[in-house]
């Protein structure tokens, strides 16, 4: 597909959406819903995408993607409202924004902070969209050369690196939850020989454990329990004045926008990490490289730009491995993968062959979602902020009902509720014990990919492990996995510290 054809598909997708009143209504409605989900503490982007996934089951694929990308982009941005107005981040990805946004609000510059946040978020999303167009086909073309051994190692690495980064202090906890998710994915009849595994004699488990009820339980139930347990009391939001930022403000921060966008895309492309880490890494980098590091923490606009551009460009970064290899780059992207599967779309190297132009269509939706987010953010900031006065606990019964409906609606199976609720309770206790949940989600999603490809590869090689060492890409992936494992052991860290002391 040449450049002219790509531009043609891109603009035809944009025109088909803006020329359809129903799609425009879905775009702006889902973006507003996302902003509300992000603004209210306890309601996250992942939960928003999860709840909306089952509601899009009867929609066309294009309408479903418009709704899901709208709520995803809106929720990542919406977390900044609570950060700026109340010093209570609506989402984890907006925590870094609170360090600069709230001091600005205390100075009477809440409107300026929100305007800067809105514009930075839109720019970050657009940059991420650009990288999706550029890199997804390249990675997919590379992945076309993979065999079953490479796909197994890639899935295994995704679980391993997700556990390593999600819980850097005690990576073993991240690995434990990752491999717990891998075990959950093994339940049911295997894909190659159709032999039942770990079904406990239950017919309902023979088709495997549905991904969506597990994900809704893993992210929805713990949030409900935690919010009701904390009984958080809301404070009075600061007043908002002028919102739209000046061109001079954007011009002064161009270099920070570019650097933060690159950081966000890079981190988003690593499986299972997510927008919150991208925001903190970008904020820390901006502070270290700033000419005025002493101003950070006092309401410095550079810090807002750094965190908000990064967490929104991370959306595009997370879409790159999702579309090219079927590996989600963040927890919301994991939910999006489940939604794509519901609509008969199989992300991976064959995606552009089976559905030409799909990646460009996603990029067009991302661009429109960023524009819708900017428009809604600018026009309705004062009204959306009023929701921050409502205690989050009041929304939890509604969220609980949506979780139940969402799980049951998938195939109209009551058994899905029996999966969702125990999974939610399990993940709640795992979270309280310091075990991260994203690796578990990545394990559930990538488990079938790892299992089927390992067994298929061994069947083709007649049980020989030689391809792990004779195929160049497989060997590189294997060495990376070994290094990741060894570098997180206590022996390696002590040895490295000893070498550095001598140096």
C-alpha cells in the first residue's frame, strides 16, 4: 500500500465518521463519558473501556471502535481534573499532574492549568497516532517472519517484563501474578488436541475462561470495594477562569512536548506497563533536564506538559504492539483487545492482510477522539468539574450493576458472573498484599498464545528445543528473557553494586 492510498484511507475514515450524525454522537458521548470516568476517583480508563466493551456488542465494528477509543482517550485525560482541582488524581496516570496542577489552582490559575492540560493531552494523542501509522506496519512485517517459537518467546517476554516493571521493588510478586494469569488461560480444552485441562469436570469450563468477565472482575470489583471502604470525602474545587492557553505558552514548551511524546510512545509500546509509568518517567526526565528544577512542585507549566503529553501519547504507543502482534501495551489496551475479539477482529501480523487499512482506520479514530476530547474539555470543563463534588461512593452501585450486566451480556451466561465475582475478590486481596494486577491480565490474554505456539513448535520440531538456539530472532528473544530474569535477582544486584563500588 503506497502513501497516496494510505492518505486516501485515512481521510475516507475521517469523512465517514464526521458525515455520520450517529457516529459523531457516539464519539462525543463516549469522550465525555471517558472524561467523567477519569475525573472521578475510583473510576479508571480500564474500567471505562471494560464496561463499554459489552455495551458495544451489537454495534458495527466502526461504531464500537469510535466509542471505545473515545472513552479511552477521554478517561486518560479526565484524570487531570481531580489532580488540578482537588489534589486527588482521578486516575493513576494523572498523579504526576497533581504536583504542578494543584499549586497552580491555589494561585488562582486553575483555568490555565486545565487549558494547558487539555491542549497537551490532545497533542500527545496526535503524536501517538502518528507513531501508530508509522511503526505498526513495520513491526507487523517483521512479525510475519516469526514462527511458533518466536511467538511463544514474545508472549513469555510480555508476561515477564510486565511483572518486572509493574512491581520493581519485589519483581517476584509481579511474576507470580503474571504466571497466575497464564495458568488461568490454560483452563479449558486445548487448541491443538482439544483435550480438557483443569476443568474439574465442569462443562462450563471446557470452552475456557472468558477473558472479558475476568478482566471486568479484576478491575471493577476491587475498585468498588476500595472506594466504599475508603469513604473518601470530596473537597470544594477551585474556581476556573480563562481556559484556552496562548500560543506563546505552547511555543515555549515545544521541546518538552516532543520529548514527552517520545517517552510516552516508547513506554506504551512495552507490554503491560501503562500510562501512569509513562507520566512519572516523563515528569522525572523533564525535571532533571530543566534549567529551573527548583520550580518543580510549585505549579510549573513544564511539569504539567511533561506528564500529560506522555500519558496520552502512551495510548498510541500501547496500540503499536496490540495491532502488530496482538500484545496489549497497557491495561486499557488489554480491554480493547478483548473488545476487538468480540467483534471478530484478530490483532497481529495478519491483521493488515485480513483487513487492509484497519490500522489507518484506528489512527483516524484516534485523531478524531483527540479533537473531540479537546473540544469537550474546553467547552464543558466548568460543568464536568462540578461532578467532583459528588462522593465517588455514590457511583459505585451503578458501576457494580454495569459490571454484572457486562459480564452476563457476553453470551448471556450466568456462569460468567460466577467467574467475575471470585476473580474480583481474589484480585482485591492480591492488591492489598502488594501483588500487581496488570501482569495477571497480560498473563490471561497472552496465555493461550504462549501455550498454543510452544506446543505447536515442539510438534513441528518433533520435541527438539534446537530452534530456540538456531533461529536468530528466537535466540535474541531468549537472551533478553534470560537477562531480564537474571538482572532482577539479588545476586546480580549485589554483584553490580560491588563492581560499581570498586569502579
